[in-house]
C-alpha cells in the first residue's frame, strides 16, 4: 500500500507557493487514496477512496474553504 494523507493544500499562482490549510485543529478527513474530489464555490467535496489498511471508504466529506481558512 502507498502512504495515504489527509492534509489539504492550496496553490497561489501569483506567489508560486503552496500553503497547507488549517482544518480547525482536527483531521480534515480520514487519510485516503484513489478518491474523488470536486470544488463547488468555496466548498471541497471528497468522496470515497481507500484508507491505509486497504479498506474502502464511503463517507462524504465537505470542507468549507472560508470557514476553515480564517485567521
């Protein structure tokens, strides 16, 4: 099994830099690979995938960029 991660990063094309987003001092979602993601407005929707134990994940996760990225 490949290593799986649960971090979320953004890329700023103007500064040519990546920035890790803060998920409110908690895990953004269970670490996974081979999942599907879509961005709709200010929301990132993550569905499915396989965790580090090889188990299929079927829980939907919604990440709000505005709410979770405030300083």
